[in-house]
């Protein structure tokens, strides 16, 4: 009997909008420039909060809640923009300018807040232990996700439909990438699974995380 996969700290969702324009995807890169500007500053802040979190984990074994909520918010904001413009192209609904969770937006990212974290792992997981994962996700972010999204949108242009199986596969790739991001940014000690969980939502066996931050 095959055991069900265990829940991971990250929960990534994305629901394909059936009423998308055939043409808008050609201009979304331009429409998200305001988001790109804001996110550039947020990711600069993220670098400093990551460093502060590393020091705090080494000293206390805990990730300060305020830093955790901010970093979760930056990941969440980035995912919404990516889902809209380049990582999935799954909706025409413009992403909101907020770090907070927006339950009715078609793309959501939730991270379970850890009760404690290993001091020793904090020193090595983000650079040494994550190397195999970096090699894999570099293939996804280096062009595969973009190519698949382009194929989906071209099919949408000519047929009026973004193929659901293709979209679900793209979601699986994004889920893997973001799991690695959560691990590398010290938000969990659970090593990302070498597993492509396709679909709009996490597999049913995973269930929602017991505790979340920034929700």
C-alpha cells in the first residue's frame, strides 16, 4: 500500500480563469510594471529580513513572527503577479497591491509558521543542502515555465481555451519552485519533496497546514 504524501509547509493554489481574453497576455508584462517596481523594493527588504531571521534562528531557534509575516507576504505578492503575468498566465484579474492574503483572488500562497527551527540547519540548508533543488528549479525558471505558458496562451489565442492539463502541469512546476524558495529562505526545516504535485490545489492528501502566517 502506498502511503499518502505528507503535508508541506507551503500551500500554493491557482485557479484558471475560464473567461480570459485571447489577447491580453501579450501586454501583461507592461501592465505589471508598477508591481515590478514595488516588488524590487520589497525584495531588497526581504534580503535584510532574511539575514535578521538567520541571526534570530541561530540565537533563539525561532523565526520572528513579524519577519515571517513580511517574508510570506513578499512571496505571496510575487506569486500573484507571476500567476497573472508570466509564471502561469492563469487570470486576467489584476493582482492587488498588498502583502496580505486575498482569499477571493485566484492565486494564493500560504506558509505554515514553524514552532521552532534547527540552529544547525539554518547555517547550511540554504546553500549546501538545497543545491540539488537549485539545479532542478533552475531548469523550470530558466525557461520551461515560460515556454509552457506561451504555448498555453497561443492555444488560447487560436482555440479560445488554455488546456487544463497544461495549466495543471505549470502549477506543479511553480509549486516545486516555491517550496524550494520557502526552504531556502529558512521558513521551514522540511526538505522540499522531489515531487511534481500538479493541479490547481495541493493534492487532497496533503490537507491545509495547521498554522499559517499572514492570513
